């Protein structure tokens, strides 16, 4: 897979959902979900597409997302089915990586973040990201 050319996805060309760009959507999500601190959307290679960073921006490392996509590929080889999400609990953060290929969505929460709060939101999150996902697919096809 080839990475997306960053020029194709400048802040001014983000797809919008209704009247809101993605960063506004994610800021509202962060403000409405207790413990959620930041969101990072990348392609499977870790190229950052949308970021709403927490105060501690080091927790938004795009390489986490690329490693997650690679681990999903490897887990698929076990024959147990597709990996939809991985949750990592660390001393200072809870990271949830969502497999929405060609996108990887990383949600950053505080250490006590109740991840089950997000379960009912996942279908609408996936739907909201469809235009961006389509843009990534078109960009990959154009680069082939």
C-alpha cells in the first residue's frame, strides 16, 4: 500500500459531514464522552489525516496506528477472523485502535476511560468517516 500524498489532504480539503469538518466533529465527540482526550485518524501506513490531540501530544504517535494495522494483518492469518479493535491500557493513557480500513482510528483516553461507552457510537463513527475513507481509496487507486 502506498501512503497518501499529504498535499491531497490539506486541512482545507478535508471532507465535511454536513456543515462540520472532521476536527469539529471529533472535538464535539471528545467533549461528550467522559475520559476521551484525543482522536487520530490515519491511513493504514500511519499517515495522519485528522488529529484532535490531547494536551499530551506524545500520545498521538501515528506509528501506533501503523503497527496496529500490521498486527491486524497478522492476526487475520490465525484464522480467528478480522480484528475490529485493540485496546491498550498504559500508566497514563488508554488507547483504542479501531480497524476501519483503509482508515485506522485511534482514540486516546485517560487511564480510567470506560471504553464500553464507545460501543454504541461505533456505527455512526464508521458512517461519518465514509467520505474520508472513500477519498483515501480514490487516492490509493490514483497512485497505483
